[in-house]
């Protein structure tokens, strides 16, 4: 769903209630197009996230704490200069536009009190964050817009800020029945009511228009004629709910629990077909909806170089395996070449130079004859030697190709483990660990401007079972090696999903304990299954054994280990249970 003017209005009401009159404590810029203001309001910390990206633009009070860069960007430094310690005195929305104005009481360069503004335009790919002074002169801007970018509206430091050109549509706030009916009379009554709403009322997303029509006519497919008497009331009912702080905000999820749509009021249109979940605050709702989507987008952007290297390596190795497999199949002709040489040698008295083929009795089969191709330029003995050479060549090639094929398959399996680690990486430090791993594995030539940083101990996830046992889990191959070969005690229990890439998991024993409880084994196996490529499956096979039984061959790839004595458990990953066991 698009972040429309209604959801922005609900966010503004929440900011007014929770953060107004609070002072700016910290300002971060975790992403190129994302800013976080941390306020102290009434002794409580409130975090305001403003995202002006093209994929997930939004603004909300958040509880998330994204990782911040070690060096703040210039735009972040500019915000800190003007708004550090500033007091948020007002939050407003001009009309029903997707624009929010945050007004701060701060000081100018001479120390006198003045007001400055942070203007947030949440408009899809045109989203932006603009800083203006008390006279609305632009001090700074996240995405400058010059004449080359737009001939309609320019936004540059030093220019006076102006709102986007207003749309020739009705505003739902303060909309009168007379104006609404006039627009309805000018429209074909057989037209879709949803299309009428989106074409004539400003600032409403498609899901909001559908909710209005559903409440008015009982179906999202209703025409304007079918719900003309109740449509105006539904418009006012839905849009005015954005002004109610603490009202019901909801999200529709499909059968898999994936969010479909959200709204600042009850999503009645989905109640018959989906699960509709209510939230206590609009900020919590937006966090839930965008958390996975924005996280995946952030990961793709930050890890684009890693994805490119792995994709190229996977393609190269796959082609290599296909060629080697084809060559290996050709080597199966080796026994046939030896047979030809034996038959020619045994019947050489029947042949002479210049023959292009010969039909001989095949004593390898019962009473059958076989036709053998010959080279006219060679004598019978030379033809036999030529076939023996082909046999020896194919025999040697088979040995080398088998070794190379095993090596290529092992490398492809390793690339799969790095891909799996990458899907679970959530922070820049974890991505740095993966880059370092690829660097030491020989892929550094594909990384432009890569500089190895000082190596730290890898991050290890920690869990606690229901009976108090500690479970440790690696997030990538480097962490897996560190956990299994250095951190884990030899008497602890080691877990890994069978036949799939995944994390190494270690279940720690209590002092003097030989075997943990059955529930601890099951929960540790579930953690291993969840942190693997098989996390979406059921009845996942997980191998487990003592740490002392796990060996790492010399010179092997990161994360690769072998073991010969093990048991296997079958578990179904439960995300909620795994998350509840996680400890910081």
C-alpha cells in the first residue's frame, strides 16, 4: 500500500501526543535516505523515523533501532548543527497533502531563539526531506532538485520553499455534502465508485478508497449509482478516523501471515477473506508492515557487491560442472577403445594398411561381430596403438575430471552457504564479516576498493531453552567456524540441518551434566532448522552429535566440517518460539 495522506495524518496525531514539546536528544542517518530523530519527551525516549526512499517512504514513531554508520553523512551533520537540543513545538499537515512540517524552537547563529522546520514530503519516488529557516528559506535538502531534474519545481539551498502544485481534487477534511454531490452528478453513475473516489478526492490510496466503497455499498465493486446515498458519509467516517489518536488501526494478513494492506481504521473489506489484526498505535503498525520489506531492500542495496560476486561465481561454477559432466560421460568410451585395440591386435593378420573399417568377431560377446572404424593412413598395429592411447587418455581424464568435478560441486555448495548466510544478515557488521570471508576465500579480486578492516570476534547469537540451557548459533561461515572450533566446549552438543546450508548450533551442558533434557535437544534442533535454508519446511532433519566428534579438515572452506557419529532429529521450525528464546 502507498503511504497516503490519511496515514500521515494519523502519524502526525501520534507525534503530537507522544513527542511534541520534547527536545532533540540525538539525530542519526542510518541510510542514505533515512533519518531518525530521538526526542526526550516527559522523561521518555521517542524515536521518529523519516524515510524518503523510493521503495518504502514513510514517517512514524518507531521502536526499531537500525545500525548507524561509523561516520555520519553530511546531511546528518547539518541536521545536528541546527536541531541538536531543539524543542519540537508543532507538527502540521498542509491540507490533506502527503507533506508533514515539523517546527522546532532552536537558536540561530547569533544565539537568538528562532523557529526552523523539517519538511517531510512522503511522495513515492519523489519523497524528500527539506530543512528551512523561519522564513521558509531552504537551509539544506536531502535530494536537491535543479532545473535538469525538473522544470516544474526546483528545490535548492537558498531558494524559498513552496508546496507541490495542488491537485484539482476535493479535500476530505472539511468536505461538504454539496461539493461532493456536485462532483458525483458530473460523473457517469455507472462508473466504479472506487475510481470515482480516487479521481475526485485528494490524498487517498486505493485501499482507502476500497474501504470507503465497501462500507457504503457492501462491495468494493459497487458503482457510484449503487452507493450514492451513503458514499459521502463513508468518506467522512473513514477519513476523519485519521484524526483520532488511539483509534483502531489494522492490518490484513494472508494465510501465511504476510501483510497485505494496512489502514488507520478497521479494514472491514478483508474480514471475510483474511486475518485482520489490530494494533495499539499507528507507529507499531507501520513498523510491522515495513520491517521485513524495508529490511530486504536495505540488504539488497548494502550487499549488492556480495550478491553480484556470488551470482557470477554460481553461474561460472554451474557451467563448469555441466562441461565437466559432459566430458566425463565421453570418458565412458574408454573401455570401448580398449576393446577395439584388443580385437584389432587379436585379428591383425586379417587386416592391411588402407582399410577404413573392419568387421571382426567379438569374443567379448557371444558369437556377435563388431565393425571397428580404422584410419587409412595407419597400419593395423598403429590403429590398435591409437585406440590404446585413447583408452589411456580417457582413463587419466576420468580420474582428473572426477576430482575436479567434486571440487567444483564443493565450491558450489560453499557459495550456497554464503548465500544462506546473506539472507540472515541484518547489520553492516555481519555483511563485513561475509565480505572478509569472501576476501580470504579468494574472491577479493571481484570486490572493488575492498579494504580489510581489523578483524573482531564474529557475532554469535544466543538463545535460552525453556529449562535454562544456553544455545549458541553462528550467523555465517566465519561465525560457524569460530563457534565450533574455538568457542564450544568439547562435551557440548552440536547441531546442523541435514543436507542444507545453515548455521552451526551448540547446546551448552550444565556443569557436571552429561545429557541435557529432551526438550532442550528439541528446542536446539528447532533453532538449527530455523536458521537454515529449510526454515520454511516441516519435519526438517537435523543432525546432532558431541562437539568433539566434529572435525574441520585442513585447508577446507569456511564453515565446512565433517562428522561420522551422529543422531538425527526431525523438527518443524516455529518462528515465534525461536524468537522468544533469543537473548541479547
